C-alpha cells in the first residue's frame, strides 16, 4: 500500500494541483525548514468565513510539496473555523506513508505555515 501513496507523493510534488498565486488573496504566510531548505508560501482567499481558494508556492522536497498540495485540496471550501482543528495526524493520514522523525518537519511545514496565515 505504501507504494501507491509514494506514487501519489511523487506525482503531487512534480505536478502540484494547487500551486501558484491566488488573485485577490486575503491571507498569506510563509515558512522555512532550515534543516532541509524547504520554503513555502501560502496565499488564501477567504470570503464569508469560507476558504474560497488556497494555493501554495513551494521550493521544497517531495514530502513538503505533496503535504502542501494535499492540504490545499482538503481545505478548499472549508469554513475557516475548522482550520484550527487540522492536526499533524490529518496531514500524516493524507500522506499515507510512514514519515521518519527526520522528515517530520518536511511534512509539517505546510501545516504550521498555514496556521500562521489564518
């Protein structure tokens, strides 16, 4: 089963579906994982308490980029009040593979940067 998820991570890192700027973004935030060199920037447009559009711009490893892309997909259309309930367990579940302690920062950088944005 891990190989299926690994293929998804590679695909999401090479062909992210939620990458790029958000026209009319109302919120933004960035983050850096100095130990790996990952850099992420979120742009989000929120209207009437709902995430209308969310996109990332990553210069990051495959795990970080896939984590950001999966988060963006899961959170589009979600009420902003629900964002505070997103946990590291949600991210790890979406990635679907075992993450070593060394790579945990890579997987969690998108979540920490996102929470700083809202």
